[in-house]
């Protein structure tokens, strides 16, 4: 794997499981972000309602810039959010645009609960803004 991916990214919001991996789970207002090129896992899930979205997303954008120097082909960013605030929405759009610009074979998969019309609508709006490689995937509700 590219040596640049072995540069650790350190932030108050992130913990590192291994060099070159963002694996963030720091409270309910922050989404869980996993960007791991070695395992080919690229995902963001949970709630994205950080008080300072610019600060939260800064390390993600730095990681993506480094990753873009030697990216994997045909990868999907899995987005499984339960909600997000208005400041996150701008940074999510930037994230999607960056991800899709890294490689022409990349895609974004927007997952939403089949009964959550607001997340479906948000996904449709993002799909319209970023173009054709933005996929919408309904998740079936599970009963316990």
C-alpha cells in the first residue's frame, strides 16, 4: 500500500486503530467515520450534528487529499446517516464531491430507512447535485 496512507491523522475527535486509518466514534453528535484503505472500508454513519462541522470534517478532507495520490479503484463511500444538521450538509456535499473526483469508478451509496422520507429526500437532493455515481439504497425496517 502507498506509504502516504501510513501517515497518521491526529485530532481531538479521532482515535487511530492503525496508521493511515480514520476511525472516529466520539459521542452521539458526531458520525462514526471509517476511512481504511487497507481494509477497503470507507463509511460514515450515525448522526452528523457536530457543533463545529468545519473542524470535524477538516481531518477527513486532509486524509482524502493524501488518499487521492494513490487511490483504489471502484470503491464506494457508504453513507448511513440517521440525521445531520445544516452545517454538516455543506461539508457532506464537499465530501461526496471529493470522493467522486478521486477516481471515476468511485461511487457514493446513500442508505436510508425505507420509512424515513426526509433522509430519502436528502439523498435525492445530493444525487442531483453530485451526479450519476450517487446511489440510493433503502434499508428494510427490522423488527425485534
